[in-house]
């Protein structure tokens, strides 16, 4: 028996747990909920053993290192810490309502790793710079904090949904969809039309997005339909990105590695950046219709969830607690230990490489969250929005930098 | 007589107010977060040709002018960081006295006015007299770990207690840590440097080439004051600086991960053996081994193992050990050039190194020696011919990592030791006198938030009033953090008193 079989069993356990948690929401039978919890505990236990075994196996292979150093292992570890934190929250808050949201993420992440052969499961040796005890602490604490931020994100989205009384007029959706319909071809055009235009287009788009975030944070509490729109965008973004990347992985593998180029060059090539116009059009149409589905059906989801969810205050408090735990861990493990390690390896504790910079940006966003809460006494909607934006930063720090940008932290990449 | 405020006072007051606002901090954080993105999208510090490949000439010019290619060191980015630090400092100075007076304030017994402002309250009627009630209350407080003060007069007893007042310092510790990190970074740029040194095996150096000159030297150079340490030789192009001692690379080696005893070409570890001498040549450090993650420091200057490479056109020396088979003996060291031969006295043979390949290996199945093309010395393999006088006795191959046994027909063995002098070690050299300030900041940055988020300044008051032989007990409490947790604790204590 080796670790990969155990990982398979854990994946299966998470699948069963996911089904049970969703049926718990649908049928509201306590027995089902209890079964869901037990299966989750079992899955977590098995995954823990599997992680330890993988560690042991690496020693047997004469490599000897903690299972935390490539994309495969970091995704497995991310899943593990998310489930662990979920289990703690379930126990502490005595509610199983969040299970139906967390377990699908855990299952999809594990299944995705297993299905996509682009992510190598082999225990590969480490380059000398990574052979440090700091690696273990740095990556371990970073991922625990990512997981707490992830839970905070999920809970914030639930808060935003619960916060909405009505979805607002169709005009709202029309604006958002219209913006997409206009921006997509424009972006497509500019992407091919010389560097200057491209740069300005993306900067402009970024500025628009940031302006919207700022507006939501400042005035969002009064404009609930806008917040609901933001919620729909977040859900679409999270689901859409995962799906598009999944398709990329699979096609990349089916086509085979014709060139020696890395996967990151091919990101979104099978969907949004495809060479074939109909595929691009179809991808964006799919995003739009998914967006519409989320936006139009959200209130129905809310009606179902309402019967299970604890009070709004509790959800808000949970978000805060997750960030209050995650932020110090991220500070100590992600930033400080990373800096100390870099200093012992390269003689520079801070080099502004993209991953460092993005983790600093994420750190800033959560710092804003904490200051808004402590100094200004903000609660509720605005906080949930900042928390959601913060997690977009986390996702970019974790995946975006490795896949899109380049730098010293290439170990998480696809090569 | 009222004094009119001078213009200086008004302006300084305004400036102080501006810098002490949290709004400014949040705005600066938002701006920094947004601006930082640019530098992650545009690759930093690339050669100009690369930018011209990616952007049009006009864009390159524009970006160059704004400083987007080395954004994190532009004056405006540093100014933003500086503003944030100034904001933090002044915020801290502005608020600290108030916090400190809250921390050091003597806790007073609670009165009716105070009771109105307290978030947690409980009224209990205790049938048993005031002294018994006080004993109860003191027991409950002690059990919960509160050390309390007592006061009172006729018909009224007060017990009051506080815990965790110093947790209010958590936020100041956090902010101070960030200020320290910034100050440490400034000390580093002013008085430290970053440089590099490529040393061939056996090569000494008394200077280092600079990437970042110490800012202080730049400033003194601009004013023409002070002693100039940086040497700007137009023939070299890169500024350099004397070390004040001599560093020598004695040896450099790379070990590769192996698969079935054959190196794979993926480096497992590389290391340099360095020796340090003073300027007169007296040895100070003898043969220290440095690897990635484990540097050597001498007089504040640290040498990091960072890269390596072959010296173009250089030929090294082959180092072999010849040892008798059935005798414990250190053997005889043989050093020869590729293609040359030498007479080995201890075995009365002449050894000729016919050829030298960077990557040879012994096929585990056939025992045949094969060669792969490589620029690096992955598994140096030497083809040897052994002569007695003029007559060839046998041929054999020796290599660094051998998956089998080389043919050694006579009663001695020849072992491959080194191919010395063809490689250089790439050292990153830095001096950063601010790093300990930064590290102190790091430690505080790890501690501060924990105290700030998980510590709580908790206060509990118990007032006992005489009501015709019974005691009317009022329990009140407040906490500045984690109210939900405190509420549970408060209820436990109140219950214990009431029971």
C-alpha cells in the first residue's frame, strides 16, 4: 500500500462527504449530517496518513523532504488544511451548514490533481535552494493561512448572499453583461494590436475593477443590488477560472507536449485565448450564461440556505476570526519566514519578486480589513467585500504568480 | 491674554493631524497595493533589448521615464513607503500616550454612572449577608485567575479586577516592528552593499564587484567628502570595492542526484571551500565549506553560494589517488594535465591520462563506459593508460561516481579525486548592517498581531450592597477584544457567585 492509494481513498471520502452534506441541506435529517461529518473525519484522517506516508516514502527513495514543494503536493496540502480548518469550524460553531460549500472545493481540488496528469505526482528531488528547514515552516504556515483565508472567502460569499434582499433590476445584470460583451472583443482586439494599446487596456480594466471595489466598500452597504452583482461575479470568477484551467490541463495533456514550452504559456488557450474564433465566442457565451444562471438563481439558493445558516453576526464573526488567525500566520509564515529563508539563501530578505510582491499586496488588503474593523468599527457587508477581494489576492499569489508571471518561486510551476 | 497661534504652529498641527489619521494609512495601503501590481506585470531590471522586443520604442521610453523597469527603487515608490512609515510613526506617537494612561490607570470601584457604560451586567440577590457574599465573589474571581482589589464602606463592598491591560500594546508592537523593518532596510541601503564575485578554483580576491553601491558612499562622493572606497575603473565597467581581506576559493564541487548510481544532471548540492587571509597573507579562516543556505561571514561581509560555471577555455588538473589494494595506506596523490603522463614512484608505473570527458557513466547492464554530451562536469571521467616503462599494460576508466568497479588488474587501485581549476564558483556577496534591526522587526511582527488579536483587556467589578441582611450583588464586566469569549467567562463567574 502506498500513499497514492490512500490519497485515492481520501478523494472518495470527500466525494461521499460532499454528497452527504448537500443532501443534509436538502433533506435536513440530522443522521445524514452526522454521517457527513464522520466521513469527513475519516477522509481527513486517511489523508493525514497519506501525507505522512509520502514523507516517509521520500526518505526511502533517498530524497527525504517534506511533501510540500511542488504544485501537486501543495494542492494536496491546501486541500488537507482547508478540510482541517472546516472540521474545526464545524466543531466550534456547531453547524454543518458550510460543509456543502467547503467539501466540493476539497473534492474538486483532489480530483483535479488526480485527473490532470500535467501535475506530476512523482516525488522529485529538490534543487539546493529549497533544501532548508525553512521550506517546511514557510510553506506549512503559508498554506494553513491560505486555507483560513479560503474559508473566510466562502463564508463572506455566504454573508453577501444572505445580505441581499432582492437581486435588483435586470438593468443591473444588463450593465455587467454589457461591459463584458464590450470589453471582451475590445480586449481581444487590443491584445493583438501592439504593446502600447494592450498595456493601457489592461491598466484601464484594472483601474475600473479597483474603482468598483472601492465604490462597493465605501457605499456598498447602501446599494445591495450592486453587492449582489459583486457576489455573482465572484462566484462566476471562481467557478469559471477553475473550469477553464481544468479544460486547459486536460487538452494540454491530450495534445501532448509538442513543444518544450511550459504549461503556463498555454493557459486559457483552449478557452478564452483559443486560436479559433468560435471557441472564444463559445467560452465567453458560456461564462455569460453561467453568470446569468448564478445571478438569476441566487435568491433561490438563499431561500434554501436561510434555513440552515446561523445568524448574520455569527457569519461576520467567523469571517473575522478566520482572518484574525490567518493574517498573523501569513505574516509569520509567509512573509517573515520567507524573508529569513531568502536571506540565508541569497543574502536578500526582500527582492520584490512577483510572488513576494503579491503576498505583500494580499497582506495589505487584509491589513485594510483589520484596520477598518478595529479603528472604524466596520462590520458586515463591506467587510465581506474586502475579505472576498483579499482572497482574489491570495489566489493570485498562490496560482497566478506561478502560472502567469515568472520569478524565483518557480517551484510551484508546471515545468 | 490669549496667545495667537503662529503660522508655523498651525501648519505643524495640520501636518501632524494629516499624518496621524488612519484614513491616510488605508489610502496609502490601497495605493501601494495597486502600484505594486505594475512591477509584477512588467518584468523588472531586464536588459533594454528585451524590453524593446516586448514593447514599442515609445512605450519603453515612457516606462523608462516613469521608472517602471525598476519600479520598487524609484523615488516615488520609496516616497510612498516612507509616507506609510511616517504615518505609522505619527499614528503611534499620537495614540500611545492615551493607551499608556489606560494601561497604567488604577482601576476604580464601579459607580452607577460606570455601570451604565459597561456592556456586561448581572444582578444577584444573595441570601446570606455581605461577608459571605464577598467570600463567594473573591473565590469566584480567584478561581478565574483574577487578582482583585477591595474597597468599601458601611453597607457596600467593592471587588474589582483587571487582566491583560498590556495586551493593548500589541498593536504598538506590530506598528513598531514595521517601522524597525523600514529603518533596517534604510540602514542596509545606506551602509551596506550587494555584490558578486566569481572565483576560479585556487583564485584569491581582495575586492568584490558591486551591484548596489552603499548609498552613503554615493552621497559623500557627490559632495566630494570622505574617503572613497568604491573603485570605478572604466575598463572594467562594474564598480568594485576592496574587501579589507583576501578570500580564496580552494575547491568547488557539485554533487548530483543519482539514479542507479548514475548522476542525473540535477544538482543535489554544490559547495565551495573558502579560505580567508588578512592583507599580509596570514590565514584567518581555513577551508570553510559553504553551501546554498549556509554562507560564510567575515567582518560583516557575507559570502553566499549562488551559482557556478565552467571557465571558458580553461583546462583543469586531474587529481588521482593511487593506493595499494591490501594495505591500509593513504596512498599517493597524483596530479596531471589531461593528455599528459607522469611516473608514480610507489607502484613503479607511468600513468597517462588519455582523455577527460565531463559526463561519463558505466552502463549497469554491460559494464561498458558511455559518454553523454554536457557543458557541465556532471560525472568527470578519465581514460587512463598504465605503462611499465614504455610498454602499455592496460587501459581503464575512472570517474567521480561509478556504478560499478573500474578494471584494476594489478595490486593497487587508482581513484578519481577531482578535476581541479576548470570551474568557478559564483558567490553573492553582501554587507547589510541593518539586517539585525530588520530581524528584530520580524520577531516583533510575529508577536505583535498575536497579542493584538488574541489578548484582551478584561475588567470585572463586583459591587455588594446591603439589602436588609441580604446582599445585592452586581457583577459587571468589559473587554476590548473577543467579546463573545469574555461573555462566556463573565457568565461563568457570575453563576459561580450566584450559586
